[in-house]
């Protein structure tokens, strides 16, 4: 199962869907799992964006942060 970086608008309403905490976590995990093994994740809201902090890799584990726009569900960045 894959996600578009920016979700399509809801049919019939012309409004973009909002991205909740669980969906933000799913999108970030899907994004990171394309290149890493994801071990653990935390989600919090910061400056109006979902920030997902994940432990990835095995030896040594790395920390990656994915930023997601809650209004559109777009992945804004990864560091």
C-alpha cells in the first residue's frame, strides 16, 4: 500500500482531507520503510505540523524526523 505525497481532494466536496495523528504516523512509517527498518516511532504536534520521530536501522540505530502538514497530509521534509 502506498501514499501520494499530497492526497487527492475528497470527491464531491472539493476540500482536502485533514491528516490526523494515526494517519500521519502511517504516512511517515510508509515513507521511511522505503529505505529503512523502522524500530519505534513517536508523534507530536509542533508549530502546526505533525512531527514523527523514528528510530531506524539496526547497527547503529539512527533517528529520523518526518514533518507532515496536518491540513493536506503532505510530507514536508525528513531529516
